[in-house]
C-alpha cells in the first residue's frame, strides 16, 4: 500500500533504569553460557521490575509530545499496542494512557499484535489519516513489561531472544515531519496460527489441555506435532519477503536503495538468514549492532531503533529505512520510511546535549 501525506513527526522512548547483562544472568542461573558463545549474541535486557508497561508508554508519549510543536489537545486518534497482558482483563489501556497525558475526547483502540504491534498500529494510523476520518495527528504507543508467568525473559522463546522491557511512542502528522511513511503492507499466514497456541483451549480461564505452562512449550508442541521448525522458518522467510517486496515496489525502491533495515531485535543469524540475505544486503545495513544491546522489546523495537538512528546521527535526509516485524498468528508487516530531516531534538542528543 503506497502512502502519501503521512509523516513521522516525533518519536519517544522510555527505557528502565536497570539493565542486566547476559553474563550476569548466566551467573545468576537465568541464562546459559552456550547462548552467549554460540547463540543469540544479544548482550542483555532492560528490566522494569514493578513499573507497569502502560506507565512506560505514558513516559514515552510525553517525550514524543514534548519534542513536537503539537500538543495533546491536537490529537485526533490514539493506538496502543501490546504483547503480554498489561492490566486487569476489563481495563482499556489507551484510556489510562490518554488520561495520564491529560487528553480530552480522543478515539482510541488497543491492538494485541504482539511483536508486530507497532507496525500493525502504523497501518491503522494510515487508515485514520488517509480515509474518511481525515485525522491529522495520530499517536501510536507501545510498551512491554515481560515479567510474566508465561514468559522467561532469558530463554522463554528459545535461543534467539532475550525479552527486554521498554516504552515507545510515534507521533504521526498529516502536515510534515522528520520522515515520510512511503509504504506499508501486512499479511497473515494462518497455517501457523496454532504455533503459539498449541492445544490450549480457545475459551479463557479453562483448564489447560496439554499442560503447557510457557510460550516455549507451546512452540515446541507445534513443531513436534504439526509443522517442524525448519519448515516453519522456510514458510516465514518466503511469506515475509513477499510483504517486504510489496512495500519496496509501492515506495518505488529497490533493496539496494535502503540505508537501513530495522528488524526485531533477535539473534544475528536469524536477521541475516531471514532478512538480509534474501534482500542481498550485508548485516552492516541492519540494526543488529545496536539492537543486540536492547534485546527484544516486542513491538517497541521499531520505534526504539528509529529513535536510536535519529539521535546518534546515523541517518541523513534522503536515507530510506525499511522496518519489518512479525508476531503470532502468523502476522507480518513492513514499512518504508524516507528521512526528510534530522530534527533539532535529535541533533541535540547526537551532539551530547539532550533536548
């Protein structure tokens, strides 16, 4: 889907104060030495402790709004994306965030798209801005606190991830911004829906049917009984590459035109084999080197990496950035941005003088 008149105004990020290295996690028996030497290459994780995910979303949104010439009263729409449960079953998370921001009557939705949440929310924002709603200012927030009985942040997804806590926000404008959203596309690979469900009941709060107590056990069940892991990865690679190609075509670009590929913060082998090699690009054009420090932050990976590129001076006007992510379902999205300007708040942070 080609997009016109949709711009990234600002980005906001909140990272917890505590960062735990992979080496320390090994010392505490939370991680294994093999994963450090031969596995992920991810160096640690941010841990929020008892800080709720939605509060990190509020902090990130405040930063995004503080960097913008717009204010909270100008918001036309709000989207919040999540991976794990972030509050009581009956609460509406966007309502909490908007109240904390001091917003008035703003339409809002909660998107449970897991690691694909941020780009899934981008697509909803495009619909609001280019469709009948004619919204001119849309706030997207995301946040994760992976302190969950279903997820072991160090090895709960296998050797390819360490789960890190964070909050992130992207403020879209219909007028101007530091980057233009050139294209975005999404898809669903329903053959892999059961991968993250196993044999569990579709009725909530029922007795477990196969005894799975973690995400890793659900994944293992599917690979043992339904589709082998190597076949899953082959299906995902081909499926996601097709979505990426659609976005590049819609943006009028070739893979060789890309300055950066922002992928979810997983291990180097996965990014190289699933993203960079199929595109014919070297790992030096991926976000791997800085993403490995943060670990996987669910949908927040996209905004945190974009913020990092802007505030460290690693992008310049005219640079094209591909964002690609995926999540259970199996869902995947890709977006193409073109940097129009490095804004003053980013230049100040790049020079060591935070805005």
